[in-house]
């Protein structure tokens, strides 16, 4: 078992005088094996991004555990243990706009991971160019530029390149292809498959797009209002949905090969 | 970032205020070096209006007011810069630590900040100043600097807190960077504008505070500053006796310095605000 | 002008002027919208579809310039009208555009009913109570909650805001409604509500025809009668929805339809196609076919000669291979 998420919960308290409690993530549990693609599907506000942040140790949980390769993630102490964790678990962030420090060139995003891998000098250059090529970018087009000089699609692909250099055991990909034009989505998905086939990388896709989840995952988890309301294979979810939320989702998604009744 | 400098220079407000400010600095620094007359030397008849020999006239002791003005401006600037740096350093360290660490450290530091904020700084300055027999410019800067930092700490703290939740921090965290490194490489550059504005405002406030302290007789004990000149002008009733060449120029220079600094801070604010929103 | 046509655009050119030259965003476009038609305009970012919509309405402000061409709406040549005429007679009255960022354009200090008053008062002088009753009637007609009229924008959900904006844009029963990515920020169920509302506008006759601009082809499959595919400032294929989507003649259309991701088994069987490269820079587009650099089937004529839009089967296609040239 690569990853075990057990009863993960996050409650936010907001407000200055009238304190309100917002339960963003409510008792979420699921597992992931090596070389597996899982999708966490939900609309904005469903708690999927918050769950991912906790798994990435970027947000402390209110209660619950995350166990990675047998070790308690929240019990890790010190810089060395953190580094070792991030070498194996990494993320692609949804908003390529906010995810980059606007004052640094994008090269920094790529070069930072070498702290975790330990490469140096010429090896670094080679790996960076190779990764950029894999995501369909020409290094002359993007190296040395600032984030605002690149398009959303380019920024998103650079983050994928970062993960490719690292080749972690688990990637949490938050809407990794939302900004990429339809004609190039497939190549990025193929890259994820390559990582899975060659390096046994698992990917947890965090998305609102049930179509993407259906196409790419081995298992689909539907989240709504902080909890997982349904779990199953893509076929289970589409053909035998159990929960009313899943059923409604299925009805409301615009399909390509079938027409909505009554439209 | 040469592009940054180019862009900044295009703002007219900044041009004007920078010109005035740098003009005053250069004049006072070079002037006090080049002008032959020593400021505190008695060189002529007392209370003379401006003439060819004494371009700004003389004071009640017969000292050259132009020499006094040049030296005084230079010292006031020095005290202003030193005090501003002291306040900025204290404010930055406390603000960054409180904002970044949060929790109990934040509460403790904010408590200290609030206490210092509430203390009447003039009284403190007066007490300390009166206690010290000898007050050199550095001590005066220290007194002013040690009481002027609370608002800086608070402003920096809220900036840090809002930046902390921006996602670009996550990438550095996941690269295994230590906290201090994340602060220096990621956070501080994004706060450069705040820090620059804070410095400018601190300096303006410090020079006025120095003038205030001096005018109640608690300024530097040796040497001269704008405030000291104004102090003498005041106790020898230059206003009532119409000796405008004594109180006029130092007052005007002080106002010009403060005003140009304030204008600079607005210009910086204008320039940085839209850019900070992602560009 | 054809008798069945509501809007006809011929040889329309609209460029952006920049320091580096002209961005040829709308480059010699011909387009016909029939009465009673819902036209879907699809294409990826930067293809010029939003610019085209503004141009069709003659909502052209520098740095965008209308260079040449004719646009005829309902028998009137709007491409020759002055701004004042357009403001009084065309915008909101005959054509209405709900732009991409409409959700954010609502002033937070005005209630919905106040927006409605502004719109109606600009065109006719009518009492407050008359406006209120018209607004209520229209909202009821469209199944919108009437109490939202007295609310401020921030009190409404994203979906409700969008529907309110669409309702206000169609108050004066324009003949043509243009909506640009109206649902991309909404969740799937709210999206369906908005789409249903747009269909109702057509069914109840409040509007005659509609243009729906989006990059999401699956939506167009559900609601559009006809589809126009744009690439790099040009129309590459146009025709009835089923023909364009299931029997595409242009290589770009084929790649678009083969990269649709919906949760259907056919998608898994087909796999996702992808084409290398990126759309060309509109400052200096290629001489011949603009898709040539990325096309796998090209011939030598494609590089030098721009393919004209020609009739092939049920649709219009701009492709030398499809037309059997060279």
C-alpha cells in the first residue's frame, strides 16, 4: 500500500466575533497502490483541494491520519524527513497563475527540485531540457522567462515538467490539463502514463471533470461537501451510480455521443 | 532589474520628489565639505541679515547660518537614515517572525508591539534623553528608532500573512527549502515595495521627530542639526524679532525633505500596487 | 441578403493595432445566421472567436479596428452605422452580447431591478411600476425567482447571477443573442440550468437566434443546430452540427472532435488525439493555410495558397485536401 488516508478531517473556524465552523473535509478515507491512477472528483467547495493540501503536508489536519509507505506523514519531523517525503510525493497546482512567484524566472521552479534529487551541473541542464521536451515545450521558448511572459498552458506544462524531472512515487495533480488546449491534452496524459509504466508512479487527479476521471482513472472517488459520497471504477460510476449526487452529476454532464432528452 | 529603474523613472511624481530629495542631500553633503567656514565658528557680527559675505546671515553669536544649515541638514539626514534603518530592522524581524510562525509566537510578539505602540514615545524619548548627559547623533537615532517601529511590524506582518497563503510558497516548501530561505527568496522580494515605502515614511518621521526633540532641548549635545538650529532660533526669539533668515531656511529645508519623502512614498505605492497583483 | 438570414457578414476584417504591427484576429470572414438558428462557434484560445462576436455587433473600439466588410442585420447595414445609432437602435435592442467576464461586470452597489431600470430607461420612458411589473413577468416567464430582483449581485450565486444577466440582456427582445463562454465558471448542474434557460429564450420567442461561443464541443452537441469552427482568425469548417462533428472534413475539426473528453465508452475506445505545436502568431500568420504547419495530411499547395471556404457535402470547408485541389 503506497498511501493510506484515514478519517481525514479539516475544520476551519472563521469570523472575528461570531465564530463559525466550516467543515471543509469530513472523515475522508481512501487508499492508493503503486502505479495506480485515482481521481478525486468534485465541484469547487467539495473539499478535494483541501484534502490534497493535507496529504501534501501543506495544511495540518484537524484529525485523521495520512500514512505513506507505512510512515505517519504528520509525524515527520525536521528538514531531512520533509525533503525525503517531498522527493516521493509531489504536486501539480491548479492555478498556474498563483503558483508561480511573479518575481522569479520560471527556471527556478524547475531547478528547485534538484535539491531533492541531488543532481548537479551538466546533468541538470540535460534533465531540464529533456523534461521540457516531454511536455511539448521548446526550452528556447520558456527558459529565462518570467511567469507573466508565458501563457497559462505553458505554465501548467512547466509544472508537469518539474514532476517529470523528479519522478516521484505519488503525484497529486490538481486540474493538470484545465488550461491546456484540447489538441495537446492527450500528450500530457500520455506523459502521466509513461511515468506510471516506467517508474510505477501513482497519480491522484483532482478535478471537476468527470470525463477526464472516467478516461484516465482506475478508481474514481466522488466528493461533495467535504465527504466522499461514492467510490468505484469508472464504469461503476457511470453505469451503476448509487448516490443521488453522482446520479445528478451524470445527468447534467454534456455528452458528445448522446443527446440530452428534451433539449 | 534595470527595467524596474527605467519604469520608476517614468513616473513624474517620483522624478520630482527624487530630484528635490537628492538635490538636498548632495547640496548638504558636498556643501558642508566645500564651504570653508566652520559652522560653529564665530566669524562675524551677530544677527546680520543675508549679505554677500554671509549668504544666509548670522545668528546671535555671529556664526555663519549657511554653514550651519549645510552641516545641520547633513546631520539631520544621517540621524533620519539611521533611525529609519533601526526601526525598519526591528519592525521587519518582528513582523516577519510573527506573520510567518503564527500561533503563540505571533500573539506574544504582537503583545510587545502593542505595548510599545501605546507608550507615549515623546515621554520615553524625553526621559532617556534627559538621563543621558551626552547625546551623540547615534544615541538620538537609537531613541527615535526604538520607538518608531510598531506600525512597521504590523504592516509587514499582515503582508506576510496574506503572502503566506499564496500558492507560490508551496512550490518552495516542497523543494525542501528551509523557512528562512523561503522568507528571503520568496516572501521578501514580493514585499520590496512595502519595505521601500516603510523606509521612506520612517525617514520622514524620524527627521521630524529629531527636530521635535531638539526644539525642546533634548537633541544632540554636540554638533548641529536642523532641529538644533530651530531650537536656537526659537529660544532667542528670532520670530518675534523678525530674523527670518534664521528660522526660515532650516524650516523650509525640513518641510522640503519631509514633503519630498512623502511624495516619493505615494509614487512608489502607485507604481507597485497594480504590479503586485500578478502583472 | 437571403430571406431566411437574420445576420449576414461578408468579407469582414477586423485587426488589432499594436506597436509590433496588426494582429489579424478576424481576417476576411463570411458568416450567415439564419432566423431561428442556434449557432455554435468553437475554437481554442486565441482563434479570434470573441473578437468576431464583438465585430459582428460593431462593438469595435481601438485598438481593435474594423477595416472592411459588410454586416447586414435584419435588412439594416449596421457596418455603416454611427455609434449613436448603434447605441439607440442596435445594441440591446436588436443584438445583445453577454461577454465572457459578464459575471464580474455587475456593480456591487446596484440591485438587479436597478440594472433593469437603467436598461429600459435608456430606450423608453416608462414609469417605475411599469418597469417592475415587466421585470417580474419576464423573470416568471423564465422560471427565475422573482425575489432575486431586489437583491444585490453579491447575494446571488454564480449561476443565478449569470441567468439574471442573460435575462436583463434580453429584456428588449433582441433578435440575436450572443453569449461568450457563459458557463465555463459554473459547475455542471448550474451549467445545465443556464443552457436550459437559453433554449427557453428561443422557444418562447423572446429571441430569434442565438450564437453560443465556447471551446467545449460537447455543449454545442447538445444545443446547437449549426457549428462553425474557427482557427487562427479564420473559419475552417461550418455546417449542421451532426455533420461537422461526426463527419468532419477539415483536419483541425477532426482533431478537436477526437480530443473531446466526456465520460462515455466511445471516448475510451477512440482514445485522445493530439497534434503537436501551437496555433500561429496572428501578427504574422503563415501565407497559405494557417493550419499547414501542424497538419499531417498537407500537400504543397497548402503552404502557399490560402484555401477558400467551399461547399463539401452538407458543410463549408476551407481545406485543399477536402476540396480535392492540387
